[in-house]
C-alpha cells in the first residue's frame, strides 16, 4: 500500500513534489539543532492548498501518518518524524504566496510557508506592523508560528500568535479544506474553530493559510539596558513601566550575568556597556511614532530610579546602539550553542512567583550539580523565563547524566507554583509526557477527546503533543 | 426518574436550592425581553462549584437536559429552556465570590454569578481596569459574558471577552470539574481548552469561575460626538484615529439619524447637540491617565477635519457632558423597546465593506417595505453594526409579517460580503439555524464533532448554538 501511495502522490502532485532519496530527506528528518532525528518514507512538497489536501487524503486512505513541517526551526521536536520510517513529512515550504494585504482592515492573508520575516516586511512596506518577532524569524514560517502558537519578544504588547490570527485555512485529516479565512474582529457564530488548530502542532489538521492582524507601524524605538537589584525589582517595576510608558511598552526582557557572560565571550564584537558586573539586567523598549518614545522612556527610567527599582541604565542613542543592546539579548541562544551542552527550559510562572522561584530552584539545582551554570533570561513581562542550565566544558558528561533530575527539579518547582512547563516552545515529543504528567486526569481526558474528535484515526503528526 | 432527580437534588443541595413552583420559575423560563419563553421542571441554584458539579452529575445520570443561566440578559434565547418542560435550569446566580484580585499579575478571579459591574468596581478599587463594558453590565454576569463571548463598547482597544480570559473553571457534562484557572499569559502545553468553552453558550459545560486580565486604569476620558459625511468617512478616519490617538483610542461608535431620533424622542432629557440634523454621527473616546487624552483628541479631530472626514464636533467639557453624549448612544436600545416592534440584526462586515453594505442593503429592504425605518448604529471600529429595522406604530403587523424576508435580505448581503450574522450576541436559538445555513458542510461537521466529543449525550443546553 505505501508503495502505491508514493505512486499516487507522484501522479497527482508531480514527481518533483515527492522526495524519497536519503540525501533529499536528510534536511527534513532532523531538526535544526540536531537533537531530534527520525526517518520518513518520503517528503511531500505540494505547491498549494489543493495539493496539501490531496496529499493528506491519499496518506489517510493509505493509513500513513503525516508529519507537517514548516521552517523546521522548532525547539521541541514537533516537526520531526519518528524513527520508524513509516510516516510522510508534509512540507509546506512551497506555499509561499502573500494572498492579500488590506491596509483598511489592517489584515494580511498569507500561506503557511511564508517566512515570518517576509510577513514583517510586507507589513512594513504598507506602513503597518506585524508584531510577531522571534530569533528564528528569518527562517521560521507562518504555518509553524500558528501550529506552535509562537511567542517572542513583543508578546507583552501584542500577545502570542493566537492573539494575532483572525482566520485560518486548514486541511483536515480526511483531506477536506476548512476555509476559515475570515478577516472579522467580531464573529460569534459558534465554537471558535480556529482556536483548535492554533498551538495544536499539526495534530488536528494542517494549517495552509492564515489571515493575520496588522497594527500601526512603530518606526521610533527607545531602548535601554538597565541593571536591576533583584528579580523582584524586575517584576515590581512592570506596572510603573506600563503606566509611565503611555501604552508604548513593547519589550521587557530579563538577562542574568551568566547569560550576558556567554554573549560577551562568544558573540564577536559584543561588549559590556557597564563598567562593573551586575547580577541582573533588563532590556526595555518603548515603540511608537514620534519623540514620545524617548520622553516616555526618560520618564519611566526616572521614576524607576527614584523607587530604586533600577540601579543603572544605558539608553541607546542611535539605531546602531539599539542593535548592539538587542544583540546582547538575542545572542544568548546562539552563544549557548557555541559554548557547549545545555539543558533548556521554557517556563512561565505567575509573575508574583518569579522571584521566589529563582531564589528557590537555583540552590536546589546547584546542590544536585555544584558547577552548574544558571543561564537565566527571558520575557519577564510575561512571566516567561528561559531557565537554562550549562556546565564547564569538562563536565558536559556530568551535565547530561544529571539532566533528568535537573529538569524534574525545575518542572516540579514550576508546577508547585502554578506555572507552565512550556511557555512558548510547545510540547512536540520533548515535553509531551512531562506535560501530561502535570495535567489533571480531567484535563488529559479533554485533550484526548479533542484529538479523537478531529483526528479519529490518529494519523496527524502522531506522537506529538498528546501521548 | 425525574421525580427521583428532584429529590436527589434537594437532598444534596438543600431544599432552598431547588425551585419548582410556577411563580418561582417564571423569572427563569423567560428572557428579559419576553421574546423567548419556555418551561422547566425545576430551577436549581447551587451555592458553589461543588454544588454545580453535583447538579450536573445528577441531571446527566437521570438523562435530563441542563440549561445554564447567568443574569438572563442574553439577546438570542441562549439561556431560556425549551417549551417541553423537561429540562432543568441551572442558575449560577449564587456563585458570587470574588476569589482573588492580584494587582501584580493584573488578574482577578471571580465566580460565574458575579455581575459584570461588580468586577469593574473591584478592579477600580484596586486602581485597575476591567474593560468589558456593555449596556446590561448592571445585571449580566461573568459566566454569561464568558459563555457568549461578550463584546461591547471597548472591544476596539481591549478585545472581546475571549481576549480577556486567562483561565476557566468548568463543570463538564459528566459532573467532573476542570480546574483551568491559570493566571498565565503564556502557556503552550497543549490545546487551549478554555477556548472551547468561551462563546459555547453552555453547550459543552458550565463555566463556574474565570481568571480575567486587568489593565491600567484610565481615569481620564476625552469624548466627542462628531458628524460624518458618510459611512465611508467613519471607516476611512479609523487609521487616523488610531495613529493620532497614541494608542488611547477606546471607542469609535456609529449612530445614524434614525437611531438618534429615537433617543431624542424617547429618552427623557436627551437633546441634539447640533443645530441641524445630520445623517451620520460618530462617538469617539480616548482614555488614559492624564491631559494627553484631551491633547490627542484635539489633534485627531483637527487632522480629521483637515481631511474632511468629519464635518462638525462637540467635545465633552465635563463628566456630565460626557455622560449625556454616551446616553445618546447607550439609550438607543431602550428607546427602540419603548418605540415598539423592531427587528434586530447584530452583524459584522469586513470593515472595507461596511459602506457598500449600508448603501446596498437599505434600498433593497425599503423595496420590501416602503415605510421601513433603518435604525443603524454600532461599533464601527470593529466592523460591527446593529442593523435594526423599525416601522411606524400602525405598521407593526406589516413589519412582523415581512420579518423573515427582511432578515434573509440582511443576512444574505452580510454573507455575500464575507461578514458574520452574529458579531457579539451569539446564536442561542434565535440564529442557530441561520448560522448553520451559512456555514460550509465542513464547518458544520467540525462544530458537531466538537459538540459530540465534549457532550456525547447532548444534555448541555440542547438546541442552542448547534442544530
């Protein structure tokens, strides 16, 4: 049957749309970090929605599992096939059309394979803003952003991908197309079906296009790197930043010294803008259309100084200076990769719990492994920490051996405090079972009921998200 | 069995929690407009979540349908039992606790029966804002706001109820409680289950509590009533209001002359602030913390005048003047009720289609009934029109006879232009079948799959939302 399936796929989609040579498959069966590696019977690359529908229908009829894949930049193994070699990777990379940009309705409709940065640029060309922004924006795709409910550095002001989607086009597991590409801000005509597919990691269907919200452009930015007396100060200053910022607050990012040290060591050209080392830093940005961003930043910093919530500040005086401040934040992930092994955690805490969490869990982890380096940073305004663990080069084996215990200690502290073990990276295979273990039975049953209702044969990205 | 059910409900919830006398039931089996009237075997009024769970479990075990009800202020018959008398109305009105207000996390957790205005007041007392605002805020409840995905006059800035909910507590059809009361801004650990219950009108479970987002208080308001040359101008001015308003734009409401006339005739004390009559008016409000609201309003009005997008303006010079301007908008619904019969439509159009819709559908309706009065108003910033039809007192019978044709003409024009036949009022029984008729087969199948998955016995508010 599967051999017949490949013939049918080739005859309907064209030979070039079906890859089966190992050399051609290599880039699709492993994720970009190299951590997740699987195998597949084929990679199918349809050129449009109708092709995706055909591919899904043929696979379903043959009882073959489908693994949807966008830019393959995920961090949880959600787009990598398992190692049985039985499944078909369905790449959306050829669905690259910007179908419509409507500046009056403030919407853009794009296909799943459009790269996030291309959407940002299309919005900018029309004098608008598409605010989703994350490290991989040059290669991640809108389909993947929808499937994983992507977050990033502007969530504080604009929300997650879920908040930016107005409508979706989805190929369902039976190969039918649901056209839910509505540009409406208000539509109370039943269950909000698009919500099912956002963040579902392709386990309920394949997103082929999305209608997204646009916003007024914010060409002026005022950016500062500040030093903080504590994590508590980073939390306490937030209402002040919101209120003194006149609604312009766009980013409030936390960076600890060990994270900054990694960047200063490994990122060419990076330099510490402060004379002495501090334990905690915050990267602050206001965005708007005029000088008001500078005025509001100045006012907010002054108020924060007066209340001793920040200790020192460097304000970017030029776009180049802004870029170098942001490089200190955005360079962390890459610097970690260069520096060697690390164990990553992407967690949310109720914001009032952040400080206690950091104070409590650090010593507990160091007790498990004395030379552990706590690389702590993230989107503090959303309660979201990238709480990563690294070790000196000669102790990587020790780190790997301790990984299970370390992660359990982190997740346990998160769960005890009512947090989430995946703030924005999703579950994939990496956190699928851990997430299930922290859910109540009721919640696991609800998850399963949704999965079974929409994908009764379990062929859509099996093994991801739900156990 | 049902008789036995009432005994079991009484013995577990207490006699006072189970009403069966017709006089006691009267207020629960009809909606406030008197348009929807049904009957019920009993009204059950549990005092807490455990009581709701017990009530639902006992009803489900007895095979008896449950009709959840909050403040009974809905406009689509979603909380009214059918006329078989077989079902039990489950009133949430005794679940009135504000469980927690967290000013750091900017959240409030309240039970389903808490009146919207009480949530607004609790937020204000803590120096925060809960932005949901609608005509019935003095009597509608949070549970109903969640179940219907309520909208109102601040959607433009803050979104619908769906956008304001962070977590939910829900009693499922089998009587189990799903505790999803998380205060997290980011949580990517599976399907977003809360989205299933928001806007589901109690057809998938009973919402017993919600954790809601709060915002910085906006004690300063700058408000103006303007006259508009056309509907097109009301749409075209929107980007200008957003950009000149520095993010402070909170309301942009459209009112036509016939709507204003109704208020001037029927609302005691109402007066026309302009010397001559105009066809279209806009009510504009900026909200913030300082004088900036006045400065921004002035700047926006000046820019709009220069571009001839507004013709005249009255700016409120005091809170009393602001109240009287808002009374002209908020008094429309009540004035319509006093004036006599009307046929209401709550529709959304893609915003670029609004002007053409109004230009096209009005003459088509007047062709059906020459003396028809087009009472047109709504949340133009969201593309949402309350497109209501009235008639002189001596032609009410004609209006009622033509109602079906008129509504079909309106919905058809909405559907042709890609709009929604229910922007914010939901479907209930009123629009259940019409909504189904405008959905694709695929979409109806998805709706049904969700309903069957969560409520396999079909006992949760049967006959509402889904046919």
